[in-house]
C-alpha cells in the first residue's frame, strides 16, 4: 500500500496547506473590512461549530463509503468555501463552509490509515501524516500571511488552487471497501449509531484518555494562533499579517520534530512517555507571553511545538487503534472531533472574553498558559495513577 499511502499524504498536504493559508487570508479580509478585534478569534468558533453539528454523521459517512472518495467530496466543500469568500461572502460564514468540509474530511484521512497499515506501524504512519500536515501548516501559514500582505485576492486564489490539487491526489487513492457499511440510511439511525460509539469510547479508559488529551492540545494550539496575531504588534511592535503567520509556522516546525521523535521513542505500550512533554506546553506558553525579543520567541515556540508533537501523535494512534477495535476508526475520529472542537470553542471563547474585557494580550496569554498547564498536568497525573 506504499503508493496509496503517499497519495493520502500528498492529498493531506495540499488540503492542510490551503486550510492554513486560508485562515490568514480570512484574518486579512476581516482587517480590510475593519471588523472588530473580537471577530478574529470567532473564525475558529465558526469553523469548529461545523464539526460538532456534523459529528453524528461524518463518522458513519467515512466508514460507509470508500474513504478516498469521502476525502474528495470534503475537499470540494472546502474549495466552495474559499471561492465563496473570494466572491464576497463574509469570512465568518465562508469559513464555516470550509469547516463543513473539514468535518467530513477528518474521520476519513485518519481512519484510512488503519485500513492501510498494521497496528504495529500505526504510530509511524501517524507520524508521517502529522509530518505532512505540519509541513503544510508551516508553508500554509507563511504563504498565507505573505500573499495576504500583497493581495487578499491572490491569497484566496492560491488557496483554491491547493484544494484543487488535493482533489486530484484524492483520485489516486484506491477505492477501498467500506469499513462499517450501514444497511438502512436515516438521520435517527446515524445519530443513534454515533451515540453508541461515543458511549463505547468514553467507557474505554485508553480512548477516553486519548480524546481528552488531544482535545486540550488542539484547543490550546488553535487559541495560540490567535494569541500570536494579537501578541506580535504589542510585544514586537510589528503590524503585518506575515509575522504572526511565520511564528505559527515556527510552532509547526517544532511539532514536526516532536512527531518524528515520538515515532522513534514511543509505542502504544509506552505511551506514558509522552506525558511530561504535554505538561511542559503550558509552562512554555506562560514564559513566551512575557518575551519581547523575536529570536527568543522563535526558540520558545519551537519548544512548544516539539513538546506538542511528541505528546499528541502517540495519543492519536492510541485512539485510532482502540477505535478500530471497537466502533471503527471513522466513528472514533468523529467522536474525537466533538471533544476537540468543544475544547476549541471553550478555550477560544475564554480568550475572546478576555479580549472583549480589555485584558492585555500579555496577561491573557499567561492565564491561558496556566489553564493548559493545569489541564494537561491533571490529566497526566490521572493517567499515571490509573496505570501504575
């Protein structure tokens, strides 16, 4: 399945590249139309809402059809969202449409790995997927910010082109048999099926731990992006789109390094080795908040990313394996998406409230780092106590 796996990785690369470039293009559009500052973090809220509302259906959608074709349909929705923003639809609404595509895409892109590789290679396959994603995040953030500084229209056209390339790569993925075909389609049956999967995974200690752990990570990562947008002009006195985008890319470099290290040093049997790195994420964010020097900020953000990659890749693999054994990988990722996007909504909502109240970005970033430290630290302590 080597060529097939590379097709998945290429499709994921271009799709993630477009996702990340589009975020900074959307931020630039909001600045162009002089939208209030609190609307910028709301971009992620509108994106995340789609995941929650579609969660009962996208897991079954991914498991009921060939996952490569599911990815193709999802990329088409993302492309429609980018073109809608280009045509003048408000960025919040257009980004919500992209979120619909992303919600359908996620269970398929991760679930397909369990159908292509053996369980003993799953952490390595996840590392390759995360590596492809992280490189895309890095380039997407940098290119999105750079192009948005030159021309928002050019940035949006580039995003649309990348979604098109991702769709072409989707066509090269072989048509695999459905993992869990549904005999009779109905919304009620799908919701019931999703609810049963959710209950099953919550009752499984490993799956529950993995979903909580990855949720805190991705919620904090999404919020950190918007913190950077506000932090750069205050701490570095730089007012453009590309600097914050580049710093997001720096975090991505660290995640790529951490993901590679996780593939080498962590297995499903030794997953607790990843926990100390997760605890360090919150401490690093707290330290970063008070910096006013760009090189130091770059170094600390690399550390944030490195710890994050080392922490989240094994947890993703653990959930996929437990999901594959019980409810199907597509269902497991759909349930995970609910947890992760609730975490994003809560964390970004907390940050939005701090911005709306007039709290300085230094203080809000420090508070946010403390929340991450306490959350992951508590989860790590619970895990160690349960497995000791």
